[in-house]
C-alpha cells in the first residue's frame, strides 16, 4: 500500500521534499506511516519528540487509523503553539 | 471573511468590508513582524502553511467564537511568504454591538489561531535562520 505524506516547515527541509510516498506492505496507523518515513529518510529520527500529525485535515494521534487515499501530514508544532505533540 | 493571502493585508478595506450600521464596536488586532527575537536582530520572516487545514481550522475558530460571544462579523486574514519588519502577518477584525464581546472574541481568535492553525514562521538573522516552533508541553515528548 502506498500513502502520500505531506511535510512542512523544518521537517520538509530535513527530508528535502514537501510530499513523499511511503510504501509499506500493510499500513494500519499513523505510527506505521511514520515508521515507513523513518525507514526511507533516517534523518527524521529524533523528530518524533516534537511532531504533530493530521489525517484528512484533523489533528490525529499515533494510533489513528490510516487507509489508502487519506491525506496525511507531519509537521512541527505551529509557531505560536501549544497543541500537544504526539507523545513518543 | 477567512483568507490566507500572499500580498500585503489591507486592514482598512477589511474593516470597511465587515462593519455594519448595527455595530457599536470594531476591534482590530494587527500582528506585526518585529525587529528582534530573543535578543537577535531580525532581518525578515517567511511564513508557510498547510493551507486547506489552516483554512478549516480558521473556520472552526470563527464558529467557536460565535458560539461564545454575541458578535456580528469576524474577519481572519493571514499572510504567507516573505514579510519585512513592520508588515502585518495576521489581522483579526471582530464587530459587535458592544465592546466587551468584540474585545474578548478578538483575543480568543488570535490566541487560538496561534495554537491550532498550521502556519509556521522562519526567522532570518544576519548570521543564520531558525524555524520558530511551539513549546513541547512539559512532561511530553
């Protein structure tokens, strides 16, 4: 299964792309997509401590279910923000 | 009025567009690029956004503000791209019959926007650049 992932701000610069396709045999949750991204782009290792994620434009968590066709985005906390990042 | 734009924010035309005869109060918040950050001299800023989600979150903030205060019109405009010192990055306009609701709703809108709308800024200094990221709450991460 392929899933397209959008990246923003410092995470986008770290990876060098604003969208990437994560390929996994089986994708179930946000955590699986992040693991796939980490496997393809090891430089994002460590970023998980201050990470936000959205699925279809809503804030999501590690266990949020993901299916093909969903719009997934990973990004840093917003600039003025206190939105609780994903706990690792 | 909810907008994300790449040109200078026209605050006066936004106010004129929103105000109506029944308004007794118009509160305007202008968020400005300042010339320093943590003791360093800022040259300029760049803003980027996850636009579809940002617009959705801005609409949710408007709905939420309307449910809490008796306001008439709400305008939220954020600018993206490169901004120079002194330029407005965000403008909030709230109109209401009486000032208390407009003041409180305006503060709520800008405070909530800064926490939940996916917009990021990068500060450029003489000797480097840095992404400004929100705090990781204590005990998390």
